[in-house]
């Protein structure tokens, strides 16, 4: 088996195994074609958020604001698009501009005030959620049916494919992508050879804003409306996407990170749907998802040690057999 084919098989083992396990244990309630298509439509939003977080996550920046940015950008962009009567194009443009502005604000607070990213992210979540209750009279936004086109199939997949191609190019074939990887694998070394941490972070937060803007378009179009949010209720979107990114980061030895996040995000959406099909309540679902992620990362992080253990055991058995002979 060629190395390329071997890597493809290793990447696909995880989602296939998850599918088979939940299909068997749910007694067929999980895994039907309509159900998988529904998972696919939900996956678009979470994949866009995962891609948005990719560059910063690789550099060790924990950003918990995606859910709040998606909600607030959707409210701002949706209301402006409705008031200007610019339709789908206006929704896309204004959501992206709003999300980029919010991400730049997060960047300036985090980078220049030197607040730890986790604390900064949680603080900005509270601010952004508060703004959803204050802007436009605190009514959120309710979109007209004619501008929710991009949430429907196949348009949502077209958005995802175009976004994925753009991100793949940005990450693999640009100077910023190379700088991001350098800073992610060794910040001090990268900075010592002239890589600018400030410029790279700035560009990555702009990229995050663009993709969160697209996520805001998909989210608002799927629901048809976005309501004001409080009490950190937007955190769940970011956490679910981060879990997909974690899986992607653990697959980088077998596939590109952009593709790994696709696999990771789709796998986590299958896990969520499978747990629902098995009848678990929301609290147990969260526990099961956390355990799944811990087990996967634990296995991935220790696979070299496990391989060495079995190789040593095999070698010992061969030596023992020769001695007995």
C-alpha cells in the first residue's frame, strides 16, 4: 500500500468507525440517508467556524468568541442588509465586515493589552452578547425568506467548497501561512529569524473574521432569525468547533490541516447525532463528547509509544524463539 493511500485510510478510519458504532448501538436509528444529509447541512456551519479558528489555534491562541461574533455579526449584517435592500450579497458583505471588525477588536484587546487569550476571549464574549441585546432595539434580526438562499442545499456546500479552497491556498501557499506554522511550532525561534508575531496575528484575526462572517450568513440563514443572547450561551458553538480543530491537529501527520478539520468537525457532528439517536439527554451527551475527544487525543498522542511497545514485544518474542531453537 502506498504512503498516500495509507494516509487516506488512516484519516477515514475515524469517521467510518464512528458511523458503524452508532449505527449498531442505535439499532439503525442513526445513519439513514436523510439523517446524514441533515448532519451535512449542520456540519457546514461548524466547519466554517473550525476553519476560522485554525490559524490562531495553531499558534496557541484560545479564542472563545466565535459564537458571540457569529450572533452579533449576523444581527448587524442582517439588519443592514434588510435596511439597504441589498439581498443575499448585502448579507454576505455586511456580515463579513461586521465579523472582521469584531475580530480586530478582540485582537487589539488581546495582543496590545497582553491579556491571556482565554481570559480576553471570555471577557469579549460578555461584551458581544450584551451588544446583541442593545443594538437595533434588542430585537435581534428576522430575515426575509429571499435572502436565506445560502443555507439551502446545494448552495451551502458551494460556500463551504469555495471557502475551503481559499483557506487551503492561504494556509499552504502564502507567506502568512508559512509564518503561522513557524510560530505555531516554535514562537521564539520563528521570531528570532524575523517572523513578525504582531503582523501574523493581525492577518490571522482578519482571516478568522472573514470565515466567521460566512458562518454568520449560514447561521442566520438556517434559522431565519437570530435572537439576543446572554449568559455565555454562545460558547457552545465555539467549543464544538474547537473539538473538530483538535481532531484535525491530531491528523496532520496523515492529511493537510484544512482537510483534517473537515474530518474532525464531521466526526463530532456524527457523535452528537449518534448520541441523540441513542436517547442520551443533553448533559450525558456533553460528557460522552468530552470522553470521546479525550480518548481520541490520548490514542493519537501516544500512538508512537504504543507502536514501539508492540514492536519491542515482537522483537523480544523473535529473540526468545531463536534462543529456544
